[in-house]
C-alpha cells in the first residue's frame, strides 16, 4: 500500500544521446525513489492515503489537510513524486511531433509559432533561479501559459493541468551538461512526447479546484 512511482516506461539508455543513461538511472532510482519513500513514511501513519489514493488528487486537495507537518511532506515529497512521474512519462526518443495535433495548433494560435513558444519557454528556464521546474500548462477556460514553480511545487497545486514540464534541478542534467542548462533544454525538446502532451492538453481542467489567476 502507498503511493508508487510509475514504472519507467523505457530503459535507462532509451533517451540517449539526449538524456544520458547514468542521469536517467540516478534520477529514477535514487531521486524519484526517495520522494516515494519519504512520502509514504509520513502519509502511511495517517488515514490520508485512504481518502486520496491518487497522488494528483492529494495534491489538488493539499490545502484541505490541516496538519502543517503533513502538508510540508505532501508539498516536498508528494510534489516530487508526481512531478517525476509526469516528467518520465512525458519523454520518448521518437519523432512524435505532428503539426496536426490539437496541442500544436493551440500553441501556434496563442504564440503565433512554435518558435515563439519555445523562445518564451527558454526565457522562463533562464530566469529560474535555484531548483524548480518550468511548465507549459492549461488553466481554467483552456487558457495556456508557461510558468515556473520552485522546489517541487507543481501545477496541480494551482489548479492547472500540466502539458509539458522540465525538471531544472541540477540532478536532472548536471552530469552531462554541467552549467549548460540551455543545451539541456534544447535536447529535452528532442525527447518531448508530443502525443503525451496532446493527451494532457485534451484533459478537462478541474475548474472546481482552480484558484483564480491574478
Ligand atoms: Fe528531478
């Protein structure tokens, strides 16, 4: 019983030469695993798992938990578990880009072109100071946005649906790219699974749990 990491949907070396085997192995087997273990160590002493067996539901209902210590664990470890589930599931070393995908058409409608969208995404990556993530999200009313979250904060806390998300903690790229964060981003684009992104884009955003965006 407890929250589980996804099973890695490919071998450690499947994303080579873009994301290297050693990084994927460490990232999944050490970092991702520790979020899973740390979360379960705290949550399984409570009855929270019975109420929210789905990690995404737990994150969406984070504000309803009335114990500060538990909330910190959900924020750090629960966020870490769900973010990494999303990240690993969203990557594929195959050509999945198709200009007929709904998500691609929506990006081109909002940003005029894929190039402009990627430029703004890169700007957010450059501007992220410290550890965190950059996300392409869908908000309520289907509006689209690129946002940063710090540490293991995530779109679900905000009532948003993530479509694409890049891990910008150094553990996700430093072995191969060292300080060249933008090289990592450029290679990340080569392994984004656009069919996965399209599925996320087509998910209904949970309006009920959404916060108003200022
Ligand atoms: Fe990570």
